[in-house]
């Protein structure tokens, strides 16, 4: 495990918190879940998976610092993917948060959970 601090926009934190908003203590765990979900979809044909390079590179005025206690292998995979897509790991975390939120809103996470249960 490694402890990293990332700075995400307030909007990204709200998006990953989901409907009703998770309490502040649960947001880091949901961000880690977002990273895992994002990286697990690496080989998929999902639209919106690649980092959108048309986004402005300046940081938003409202940033929230989150301390993540993340598995070394997961963080290394994120860093490798960020490098492959020519963005910072922090930008990739924010993108993963929005990707996860989109998956939640589309109901695809529920479908994945049900499929995993069927496989067991």
C-alpha cells in the first residue's frame, strides 16, 4: 500500500460521490474504486475511456485534496496508463472519477456486479 495525495476538482468529487453524495470520508474509497473500474475497462471499446486532450490544462479554482491509501500495483498501473496517454497521474485520477460517475449513471456498474455474481 502507498499513501498518495491527489487534488481533484470539487465537481469530480461530487461526481464520484454519486447521487445523494457520499460523506467526505467515503470519497477516497470511491476514487480508488473509480481508478480500478477505469483500468479494468482498458481493453473495452467504451466511448470516453481515453483521456480527453481537448480539456483545458489549467487547474480549477476549487480543488479538494484527498489522501488515498492505494495498492502499489494499482497505482503503478495508473501511472503507466497516464504516461501512455501523456497526462499526469492526477489528471488520470480525475478522468477516472468522471468515467466512473458516467458508468454509475448509465447503470453499467450494476450490470457488471450482476454478471460477476453469475460467474461465481
